């Protein structure tokens, strides 16, 4: 593989926000280096994981590439709907890091067409709505804008569930154009539309079959980029503040949770409220709140529901997959912490506000779990001392056996045994969770 350099091993800086594209970041670095596009356009940017990876490579390599991200930043029925904070976060990153050569166009793909002359775009990434009809429309309307060395990327070529139809379009394009496809990271299709694409890249495409070195290399690098060890620890910038990210699923009666019925929310870490706008007009039976943090210690202060501007007061049952709960503080030792809110009867709700405090995340959560165990052990030892002293008092020589009712002796003994067994079960449960998390963390660091 020609023109391969250390750029593909570069640590991505802006992949902390939720994205299905992160496994293709190393290839994005490689593309900018080998194609050196004069004009790069992305259709469908969402949180910017793909777009800012291209921009990072442009800046690092010093390539003269004008870059444009086009999105209305409202989400869609396939990926979930989003609120205005997403655009604010993406806009902050763009202004703080890439404003010299990058511009965000907040509009539909069709509305953006007049902004570009024909035969000018060297690299186009299409990642909007993934139905066959939408993907085909995007390709056909933007094809005249492609230069004679143009390359088009399609994400999600391996997704065939529901209405996803990019795979079908890609199969059709393979009959006309020089193409190749990466199978990892939900699939990434590469289509060479220009007649004068870099010969080195054409050779790369011809040799990129399913079992090729290129496939294996970029699949391995993609897994590394997606790992917690390699991915940037900061998530984005919102006034230079760390960002909290969460996702809310909602379902009607007798329905399972799905991506179609989901919304994201973002807020700066110095804030405490995550606000979700619900897109359904149907009555809702359940919510699932996913904090999208690994190994989490979180305080859930309040949940408020609204229909329009009116508060909705309803009784509900709250459950979670936390390993330990003390009042309103939840300790999670899983990579997928979640809360489920179930209503006694379906309700019309279009806004939900979670007031939360992220007390610890990641490795610090392990330290908090250790503190919990130490506290439990200390409290248990003190309790045991008190129980032993009381028990010994009853059984001492100064106390005659006939002064102590036989049933009372049995009751005290049962309480002691019950307490120890329950405490030991709880302790064992938490210790197993910690060991599990530690093995996970250690395995990632190897």
C-alpha cells in the first residue's frame, strides 16, 4: 500500500460524542493525505466525529482543503432526533479549532446545492438519511458537483435492518464505478466518480478486497480508535466546559425500545439539567434514560414531565441496572448504565427534564466503589462489636440462664446469622462487580 505514513496512527481528538463512524477515523486521515482534496463536503454531520476527523487531518498535514459540513442538526427518524445544543457544541469546536478553512451550513442538502459550482468537489461524504430513496437522491443531485478526481463515501453500507438501503444503492454503483468497501464500523463504501482520481488511490481501491491487508489494517486501527484507551478523553466544547451526554428512549404500550423512538440531550458539565424533546404524538408508557457514561456514580435529583408548557404529574416505577443504590445515588459497574421509567397508564408527554449530578465517571467510579466497601466493612465491624458485647452480656456468668428467655436467645442468634449472611452477600456482589470492571479496564490498557 503506497503513501502510507504515521498519520493513520494519529490519536483522534473529537470522537467523544456518540457516533457510529469512529471506526473509520484512521481511514479519514489516510484519505486526506493521499487525495489532498481542494474541496471537501460532508452531507450529514450530526456530532462531528467524521467531519472533524477530516478537519484534524487537513490541519495536521497542512493541506489546502476548504471544508463544508451540511446538516440541519435536527436528527432524523433513523438516528434519533436531537435538540439545538448539538449544533452549539459542533459550532464551538469548529470556531475554536478549524474556522480558517471550515464552514458549517445549517440547511438541507438540497438547499446547499447552489453554494457549490459544478465539477468542484474532490471528496464528498454522504451520511444523511439512510433509506435507499434518500441516499440515491443525495448521490444523483450532488454528482454534477464532483470534480474529475472526485471520490464519494457512503456510510452504513453493511446495515440492512429496517429502512436502511444504502447497501442496495452501493451494489448498483459497483456496476458503473470503481469501488471498494470496508466491512467494519457498519460499512463504508468508496466510489471513485472522477476520471482522474489519484492513480495510487485507484490501486489501493483495486487491492482492497475482503481479506486484503488494507481491510485488516484499517479494521484493527478502527477498533483501536473506538476503544476507551485511544479515544479522546474530552467529549466536546461548550464554552470550554466538559459535556454530559444522554439518550432517552420512549415507547408506547407493548412496544420495545428502538432507535427510531429516541432523542439525545447535551449539557455542559457545570449544568445539571438534561432536557429531552419527544417527537411522538402518541401516549407514552415507558422511558429508558441512558447516561452514556461507563462505570458511573450518579445522583438523580428529579424527573419532570411536560405536555406543552403544562407539567404532567404521574406516578411511575423507577428501575435501573445499578449494582448499589443509596437513596437517590446510583452506582453502576456496567458500560451501559440505564434507568427505566414505567407509568401505570400511558400519558401524553413531549418534554422531559432530568436533574442529575454526575458524581464520578470512568476509573474514578472504581475508587468510589472501593470507598463504599470500606465504609460497609467499618460499619459492619462496629455493629458486630456491639452485637457481641450485648450477646456476651446475656451469656455472662453474671446473668443466670433462667433470667434469659430461651426464645430470646434463639432470636438474637438468628439475627446475628441473618445479618452476617446478608452483609457477606452484598459485599461479595460489589467485590465481584469491582473485579469485573477492573479486568475490563486492565484488558483495555494492554
